[in-house]
C-alpha cells in the first residue's frame, strides 16, 4: 500500500494550480522569476496605458489582472499575494490604509476563526473518528452501503471541518475496509476515495463555515442584502443533499466497481476501542449543539431575552463557542496553531479586492460588458454562463481565488441586469467548490490521488460525469429557490 502524503498547511488549503506544466523544463528559478515579473508588467502596462476611463477604475483593473495572474501561476504562496493586495490598493490611491485593511477584519473572517477552532476540537477529541467508524460498521459490509456511510461521514464533517482534514481522516478507514475485498481491493479503494473527495466538496456547500469560498460569497452578499447563517443553510443543505445523490447514482457506473461483500471487523474493533462517549466529548457536543442553535435562531433568542442584537452575529457566536471550548479544556492553543491561518489572509484580500472593484466602478465596467453579452438571455441562461465560467476558472485558480474574483463581478452584473444578486453570486460561489476533474483540482482530491488507488483517467471520467451535472443541478436549484422566495 502506497504511503499517504499529508500536505503542508499551505498545500492543505491552497494547492498549486497553474497551467505551465509544459514549461517544466525551464529552470525553476527562471520560471519563478518570469511568473512574478509578467504579472507586474501587466500591472504597470495597464495602469500607464492611455485608456478612456477614470484612473482609479483603470488602477483597480490593473491590480485585478496582476493578482489574478499571480494566483493563477501559483509560483509564490497565495497568502503572500494576498498581503500584496492592500499594499497595491494603497499605493495606487484607491483606498486609505484603514480602508484597505478593514476587510481583513470582516465578521465572516472571525466566523471562520471560530469555526476552525471548533473543528480542531472535534479532531483533538477523536469525535470525527467515532462518527466514521460507527457509520461504516453500520453498513455491515455492503459495498454500496459502505460508500454511503463514508460519504455521509465526509459530508457531515466537511460542513464544519476542513475538507482536507476530513479526507485525511477517512483515507485510513477507506483503505482498511477496501483491503478486505480480495483482488479488487485497489479498485474498491479508489471508488471509496473518489466518493469521499466528492462528498467533502458537496457537503461543504451546506454551511457558511464549510469552506472559504462560502465565506467570501456570504460576506459579499451581506453587503448587498440581508444575509445570515440560516439563509445559507436553507439553500445550501438541499443542494448538498441533491449533489450527494448524484454521486451515489453516477459514480458506480462511472467507475464500474465489482460487486462483493466487505469485512468491516477491523473498523468495528476500532470503534469498540474508543468505548462510550467520554465526559469531554459530551461537553464538546453540548457546546456545539448550542452553537448551531444560536447560529440558526440567534436573532429570535436575542430579541426575546432583550440581549444586544449584535450578539446574534454568526462571527460573535463562533468566537464565543471557541472560547467555551478552551475553557472546558477540550482544545488548547497548541492545537489551534494547527489551523491554516493563511486562509484568513486570502479571504481578507478577496474582500478588499471586491470592495475596490465596486468602489472604483471597475466591477460595474466588467459587469456591463458581461451584461451586454448575457442581457438578452433568460435568468437561468445567464446563471449557466456564470456557472460555466466558475467551473472552468476553478480548474486553474484555487476555489477561494475564483470566488474572490468572480463574485463581485457577478453581483455587479446582477445590478446591471436588475436581478436579485443571489442568483449569480450563489451560483459562482457554489460551483467554485466542485473542482473534481484533475488531481490538483482541490487539496482533498490531491490527497486521495496520492494513495495511487485510482488513475487520472478514472478521476477525469468520474469528475466530468458528476461535476457537469452537479453544476447544472446547482444552478437550477438556486434559480428555483430564489425565484420561489425560499432563499
């Protein structure tokens, strides 16, 4: 069995995505220099070009192109590029330092801080393992039921925990169960791991804290309309369930997995070793349950009790929950250091760039160009155009960068077309999370691929067979929910 490669914190959150694979023969130092120099040449070329537009708009577009190229080439850490965004916005006079740095303290950033600390608490106390072992044991060796059990584990965990951490947890479980399927063990393991990777991607669509992509989309939407944790959950959860059903029905045909029974005795023994719920685990569950209740019904509780309405903010609730986890000793600061803190820099940079595009009119400029192309189409066709843009772009960029670049444009295009911004913003944000075609599509897929249990061809076939229908399904479900006033 090939050893599993667990990525570094930087790889864990943002895999290197670039389309310069054909240039691998170029010495690394020269390639790095070129990939850094070219974006800045475009930056100053656009900024100095005699274009017929306001200078601040031109500068914002120049920064957008530069940052997009740096994120696309991926030759320097995405977080480093994120640090450059407020510097450039200030240097070109678009924002003051305070305005440029303010998005890094957006409430959604602290929602993720709290959410990731809660997730680390689950990992530290072994509650993620308990869930996965229990579900796999309940499948009683049936291959399809075992896939469902693993997918449910992945989806439920990815609602709150990093997708990569979820896959890292479930890889040993999947390999252990698949090893008892005889000569088909590699094929079965690949079947399980592709299913798990897809389940984490779709499961994370359920909540705002499911992925940074959701957080950016939610933060930008909340600046335009009233938008809460519950609003996302109402539309995200049904979409996640529908996409998981796609995986269940399509994946077995895409991979042609042989039938057979599995021996889950080893997993059952691991579950028995964990024993009954410990006192600390019960405390974590109580705090977590209270957190979800406050996230969903916080406003009503604050209104009924006379507490300040600000306490119902999802970010404040997440921080309160994280503090409670520390106070009961369920997590320590050394554990919190395991969090990929660079994700918050990427989110802050994306929000700052989005605000700059809005403030200078650059987003409206791009939106009008897109609106002139899609303006004659029905809403659903316009949504499909944006969905395809997001699906393709996330093949080259990280999911977070894709959302950071496209969601502001989607919102501005909505304004130009007189549409509810939820149509396009949610479409772009959710579709950006389903990069499932290549081994570098997302970190969970990269991690699963490193086990050598499936080929690039098998992944591409399964990824396209499920990813394209999922893209269309997500688009139509968002259209239906928003049109019917359910979201």
